[in-house]
C-alpha cells in the first residue's frame, strides 16, 4: 500500500485551496495516473479483496464516506476522485469516459493493486463501464449505481414530460457552449444544492456543510469546466462504448443497483444486452444518491455481490432481482 508512486496527506495535492476532509481509518494519497495526478483515499484490509469506488456529479469521493467504514473490516477499500473531480488534477484534456477510465486504472495500478472489484455511481459509472470494456481481465466484478451511461442506459432523447424531464434536463444544458459557465460561475452552491436536494428521496439528506463542500469542489480551479466536459464528451464516450462492444461483450459479473426513486428503474435490465452475467437489485427509500441515502444497504449489497451470500441483502431490506445465466 505504501507505493513510492503515492504520497500521503497533502503532499502532491493539486487542489490545495479546497478543504480536505478526513475519514477515520483512511489515508489520502496522490498518484501519477498516466500523466494526470489523481487523489485516492484508502483503508481497510491490505490483504483483502480490493474494492475501488468512483463517485459522480456533483460529488467527490466523499459520497462514499458512509459506505467505506462498513466495507473496511473485510476489504481493501479505495475511493478515487475522477480526473477533474475533488482533489484530483483538473487538466484540459478529453473527458470522454475511455480516456478517464485509462487514468483511473493507471491510478489503481500505481497504488499496487492488480485486480479489483469496481463500484461506481452516476458519472463514475460512465467511466467504470468504459473501464470494464478495456480492462475486464483486471476486474473481478462491476457494480453500477443509478446511472444513465452514454450509449447504454442513457436515452437517445431527453424527455419533455415534466414528470420525467427534471431528472435529465441538465444533459442538454451542459452541452451548450459557454452559457452554463456564464450562468453558473459564482452560483455553484445554488446549482449543486438543487441536484442534491431534488434528486434525493429526502430533501434533508444533505446538510448545508455537505452542499458547501461539493459546491466548493466544482468551483475550485477547473472544476466547473471538467464537470461540464464529461457531458460535452458524452457522444464520444457513447461511440467508443459501441465500438468496443462490437468486438466483445462484458463477461465479468455485474451488479446493477437501482433505487425506489432513482433515475434508472432497472440498471441490470439496461446492462444485460451487453453483459453475460448481470444481477439487479432495488434499494428502497432512496433517490439518486443511494450511497448517501442508504449506505448500510449499499454496503450489504456489495458484500453479498463479492461473497455471494444473499443473507445480507435480505437483512438490509433490499429487494433482489435474478441472476442471469
């Protein structure tokens, strides 16, 4: 774990003006990940199965703070900020998900991990899906949480029905050149706060401090540009996904985690056309931000996925789907 390519605490931090929260039992590291310096938070059992966690918009690795301690007794746990996210470098590069995936995988290797379970939410799941297409021999399994993955689970058209449009309207808005930057610069707290409150099952899921923390990450140098770039490069991500899928299917075990009030009602069903082995579950009383809203259920589902013990899911009140042969 103490790889010479990584550095502890604040050493090597490319976003020093952004407050750096600590999580008991976990250590901050920065690694050179294919020319981009990425931030990782690691802890748990060094000799246990490795689980890599990726968060999405508008969050950072901190989205997993309630899940990570529940996994640390049995697993080596690593949460990584994507390029442009949190305390990772915010370079002016392509943010298509295959490029981002190469940097994430390089970070995992730099931390001394050769094979791992990959768990990801929202835009993190976009990157994780593309990573699996390129590096599936290094993956034991893949868990995807409530994500409209470009070219895969993301609809081709943005719905205009008000009952649905509020969940996806920002995909089109983020594509407009310059306008989002003009409207959002200096108003990151209001924008980030809307997503966190509107898309959670309970509007009180996130307190003011958490909203401020995520907003500060987006507002920090290059953060807004990088956040928008994932959406602006989504068409390229979709094209590369389909090009890869013309050559192969996903053969690693996949767990699709949906929620009772999320964006994608059945993640597993959306993934199955491209995957040989998919399991679907639905977490009750949760909106889009499942790790924040139901961390115990998420941890139990992941533990079960890795250990193949259905008992933990049932105890957590999670409704399970069926495994495809």
